[in-house]
C-alpha cells in the first residue's frame, strides 16, 4: 500500500460522545507507539469536545470530528452545531473516510464500537480493506453484561464486520479477570481473532513542561476522581459527607470533579469543599497520572483508565463502581476486588457518611496492587507494540512479535 514510503502510519478512531475514557486510552496507545517506533505517526479521530485540552507527543496529532451527545432517551443529538443528527453523522462519516484516504494508514484501530457511532466507520473499513490496511478492533476488558451486549450487537448488525472486515480483535485486559464477549454467540473464526494484551500500563509523563499541581499535592493526600464527571456526582457527594461528618479522616482529600459534571453541581461541591479545612476541589487536570502518582490513595468509580492507573502506579484504591446505565464498572471492580487488587464499596443510594468514613479509614491498611501476583497484568502496551510491528515498514519495527494469549 505504501511501498514508496519509509514511515509507518496508524489511524485510531474513538467515537467519544461525552466522557474521557476512550480518548485517554487511545492517547496512551498512540504515545507508546511513537516512543517505540521512531518513524511512526499516529493520527487520532475523535469527537471529544475537550481533546484540545490535552497535550500530545511529537508525531501524534488528532482530527476533531463534530461532537454528538447521548440523551437520556438513548438517542443522539448534535453537541454544538444546529444540524439534525443524520446530517451530523453524515459529516462525521465523510471526514473519517476522507482522512483515511489522505493519511493512507498501515493500521486502522477502532476503539470499542465495531461499526463506529451509528455505523459511521463502516464505509471507511470497506474502503481500507482491499488496500491492505490492517483492521483492528480494540476492546476494553468489559463492555457490558452479556444479556445486554448480545442484543445490542445484533441490533447494530456487528457480526459481518467482525467476520469479514476486521483482521484482529485486541482485548486490553486478561481472560482470568474478564472476557468482554462472555456469553455472546460468535463464530469460532471471530473468536480466533481475539488477542488478550493485558492492561495498558500508565506512567507519569516526562515529556513537555512539568504540570502545575495543586498545593495539596505537596503533602500526602487522597485523590478522589470521577473521570469525565458526567456521572460522578454521587461519589463526590458521598466523600464530602464523610469529611463533613468526620474531619479527622487519615488524609486530606483532593476532589477532581470532571469537566462534564453539571456546572451547578460543580459550584455546589466547590463551595462545600471550601468550607472544609482538609478538602480541596478542582474541575479538571490534564495530567491526572501525576496526581495519582503523588496520592497516598485513590477513591474512584472504576472506569478502565483509572483502574489502569491505580495498578500501574501501585496505589491503594477504594472503588465505588457505577451500576447505571451499564454494569461495566461493577463487573471489572468486583472481580478485581476478589483478587485483592482494590477494595470495593457498593453504591447503596443512601450515602451514609459513616459508611464512607469507615471505608476511608481502612484504606491505608489494605494491600498495594503490586503485592498481588497476576501474571501479564500490565503488559498491554508492550504487547500492542509486538502486534503492530509486522504491519508497519520493517525499518521502523523494533522487534518481531512474540506469542500472545488468544481466546479459546
């Protein structure tokens, strides 16, 4: 496809309605690939409205496609443009296709949604397949409970793309913790495309200017993070109640509310935090890994990226997984808690401050993740590098691929 070039090109698609999870996962992969392969460029296609708030390494760039947002009804609408959703989706699909045509990727990695949002990457997959591009579906460790995932994929008519278009399915996790397609009826030829990479290791960024950190980060503190924050109000409410109830908890707390939390709730939480001597609050930080690294412990909801950071930076963590609208976080964290990697507190809807305070007092005494041996746990980025190597120019391949655990 690109025999006259001496560089490698990787295109990554992330549908990104709201939230930070997909974008942060794709960015971590992109940064690792340009570090590993010195003549590779990575281009990220994303609908995230705040992608410009993040910094990117040399040879990583992004194309921002028009944003959409999912309504409570489950339908999508345009985020900023006064266009109906069908117009917006046609525009997104056209940008994706034309970007792929001009960029000529050696690999096209699609994050989580096999067909893209409402099928918007199908045309691009069909365009790239005969041109020799390696087509990869990247899945986090858990998608949803099987009874909901299978009918969703049937409705979206995903199977033909998995069977006929995709060359590989990478699972960024381990089968002994989660099989994202557990209970889903798939032909054996699709199952044989699955490769478990392990979880994606995270590090504190060393490139660029050092991040500005809140003053509280100069002493031991508890980091309370909600990810994007769109569904994190309950966690912040519960932690604030605990500190209002018991001001002598082991560590002061830094609350990172998330950029997608409702502004009026942000304002309320900031006001309550300001009244507490040992609680600080910010809305967003683009170097969250730095905050995790400095923290004495982490309280979070259990999204994929936060889980990877807790494991990678070896932090004691109390996780309160959400159970709506998906059980994804609960499935991940309940299985990790059984292994002893984290502790879990179920959201009972009552948010009793004494219950949270008791859990926070136990946090300093629990094991660190490194004290639990799970072979291959954090080898995801290394294994992604091995999977990529054969499909880019030989001059940029650092090493030949090693065998990886495949699905049964």
